[in-house]
């Protein structure tokens, strides 16, 4: 199974949740959705809606999993393998798409 594309939701440096889709492109070209809040953690339905707005959906049968970066500065993040559902060539990074 290919590792990319994969969606990740992280608490970014501003202290708010951000969802982005890792692709084979440069990070500045990754589709991004900002939730503009720290709490509550965005629900799975909110993540599904954000992914759809970016032109992606979870791969069949895939579920969101929580993981963490290595020590000493562990950061939790949620991830799920995704697939494109529309032409994403027109999707640009944003701090808060629909």
C-alpha cells in the first residue's frame, strides 16, 4: 500500500488544529484546511467535510488513527490514508476553506 497521499491533523504552531494532505509535492503545495480552534478537537465528521472540500476522502475502510512524533518533543497527530475524489489541481492552500 502506498503511503501517500495521507491526511494529517495537527495542532499547529498557532495553537489551532490544521488538516493537511501529504502528497508527493512540496509541503507549501499541500492542500490545507484550518479549523481555527484548539478545543474541542475536530470531530471525524468535521474532518471528512474538510477533506471533501480539499478534494479527498479516506480510502475504503480506512479509519483515523492517532500517532505521535518521536521524543523528546512528542506531538500528537491524527492520520488517515486518503484518495483524490476530484481534480485537486485547482485546490490551493488556505487557512480555512469551507
